[in-house]
């Protein structure tokens, strides 16, 4: 995927790129990414995909703006989306991000709790987006259990059946959907603005120690869904959860819903990559239904 046509299309708005500064950036399997500077020294981060994926980039832009509006956790500023020839693009500010630290993780925990206090009266969002490269339907609903059943777990289970998941796993999944109200008998979540894909690879630290989150799959949902994913793949540490709890304590029943929320991501990984994620989903279902 060539970056030259996109840089040429952006030139009227940001000026000519310094050709010597353009470099490919790894770390993602969905998009091609580049860092570059313009001749006046301004620095940018650019994502590329095929032209038919423009909507994915406009949804990511809108998600970053939604998170920024909460005024709690820093996100990269989106600058432009569009197409150039056969390619679509998302242009953002470039941030030099380092690895994780306990101090920064604690600050992220506190700020994320403040972000989650930005709430709406319905679950979902004004538009659909993607989780990885999988469509993520966000049609608004008043009832969280119905949203979780129809827009999240049920949707991924339907995709998994099409992708050949074992019939026993599909049957156990259908049973879980019927029993979802059991997990919320004494818990009514608020509709908080969520990052939606908060694993350890989607946050970093600026040079002055400020935590940053990026690559979101935004919607309004139960804040426990964000916190559960921080546990799924690691990368946050005990300081993060302790600081979050100090800012806004989680419901005492949170732990019994962790796998419920993370099943969504494991099913999505099965739908994207197959392999051992089927076994992981089966084990999670067995535990949830036990």
C-alpha cells in the first residue's frame, strides 16, 4: 500500500511532507500505518486501508472525538479522513508514547473512572463502528441486557456459527443468552462512554508521563466491560484497578461478570483468527453456566 498518493492529497491542508521522515510503523494487522513530518516540522500519524474502508476510519475519528469530549483521558487528536485513489486514510497528531509504568497505570485508572462518568440515557451509540475489523452494531437500546444479548454476544455468536464453531459451543452460547438476566438481578449499570477495546496494546505514556488511549471501538455501555478487558490480556497492573476503584468503586458483583464481558472479545478473536479461541470460548461458557 503506497503512502505517496495520500501525502499528495493531504498537501493542500498540511503542507508538503518531508520525504526523508516518512516511515512505516508496525503493531497492527488491519491497517498500514506511517509516521512522518512536514517540511515545517509538524509531525503526524497516518493510517491507510482500501478506499472501501473509509467508514471504519470515520467511525474511529468520531470515537476519538467522543472520548475527548469526556475531558478525562487524553487521546490522539484526529485531523482528517478521506480517500486518495484506491486508499482511505485517517490522519492524527503524532504522539511519542513509551511503555507502561505503575504510576501511569494508576493515573489512567483514575482518569478512566472520570471518563466513565460521562453517561447517556441509552446504551449504544449514534453510529456503528468496528471491533478490530469486525462490524460492531451500536443501535441504541434502553435495556442493557437486551443490548448485550442482541448487539454484542448474540451478534458474535451468529458470526461464530457461520464461521464453523462447534455445535456444542453454539448451544452453550444460546443457553447463556437466555440466562443473561441472572447476571444483572441486583445490578443496573449506567450507560458510560467506553473505549470498547481497552487491551494493553491500546494505551501508552507520553514523555511527561500522561496516559493516552487510542484505537477505540466506542459506544455507551456498562463500564465493567472496559475494566474486564483490561484483565483479559493484561498490561495494566494492580495499580490501575486500585486507582480506578478509589475514584469510583465497582459493584461487588463485578468479578462474576468479567468473563461475560470478555467472552465478546474471545468470540471476536475466534471470528477473526480461529484457532484456539474456540476452546477458550468454550471454557468461558462452561464457567459462566456452571
